[in-house]
């Protein structure tokens, strides 16, 4: 809770629901790798979500079940006070929104049309600098060095912002083809 960097994702998936912890499935394992690339452990950061439980997705006959879909505007605004409370407790130096849903949840549903408009730039939420980057699941779908480098450049900006040392090796990650 005294983390300098707070990551905000979308909503828990099946693995997260079982463990009761955010980002522990495949996307979470990649997030953990990204964090260790920054020279940190997961425990040194704070990881949260725009919504804290799995979205309801009733089946065709209307029976209650949950699934993977982005939270809608109503769900996000219901959860926002809980996220704000977490931000107040942690008081991070930087918030990182992972993907378009987290970015919309923090910046407003109509703040942008495509993630490219806001990604890699500094914004603000709760008087805290906000960096918007891709969701790690984007990298799971696009394993090119180009997409890895894009997210990495955003994280380098985050490291600079919080005054972390950056090695030459770190500066050069994913520059090859
Ligand atoms: N994806 C998210 O956005 N959040 C999680 O907690 C897990 C996967």
C-alpha cells in the first residue's frame, strides 16, 4: 500500500476469481514480467482493476453467469468510488491505466475514440499523473517486438516520472526486430 506505481486493469477473469487476486492469469503473468523488467517486484507496486468482480453475462436462457466482457459505464461509475478510495490509501506517484477500458473508466467514456489518441501520454486522475498504455493481453495477441517496445516505452516514461534509475540495457529492451 505504499507503492509509488499503481496499475489499473479492467476486471477479474476466471483465474483471478479463483485466487481472489487481480492479474494472476496469463495477462497477469505478463504484467509481472513487465514489472520485473522495470526492476521491481509485484509487491512493490499496487495492482487494481476498474471493476472488482467478474462481469455478469447471463446465458441465452437468462440464467445468471459471469464472463469476460468490459464493464459498462454504469458498472464503472459504481466502482469508481472504490478505486478512488484505493488511490487515496496508496497515494501513488503515478497511475498506469492498462488498456482502453481502464483508460475510459478513469478519463471518461467519451474521452477518446481510439486508444492510440491517449496512449503513451501523460494525463491526470485524482491529482495524480496518469499514463495510459496497452493492456498486457494486447501483447499476448501481438507478440511482435514493435508492440512490446510500445508498451515498454510507456513504462520507461513511468520509471522516469518516479525517479527510478534506468540502465542502458533497460533503455534498449525490444529495439530489435
Ligand atoms: N485482466 C484485467 O484487466 N484484470 C485482471 O485482474 C485480470 C485480467
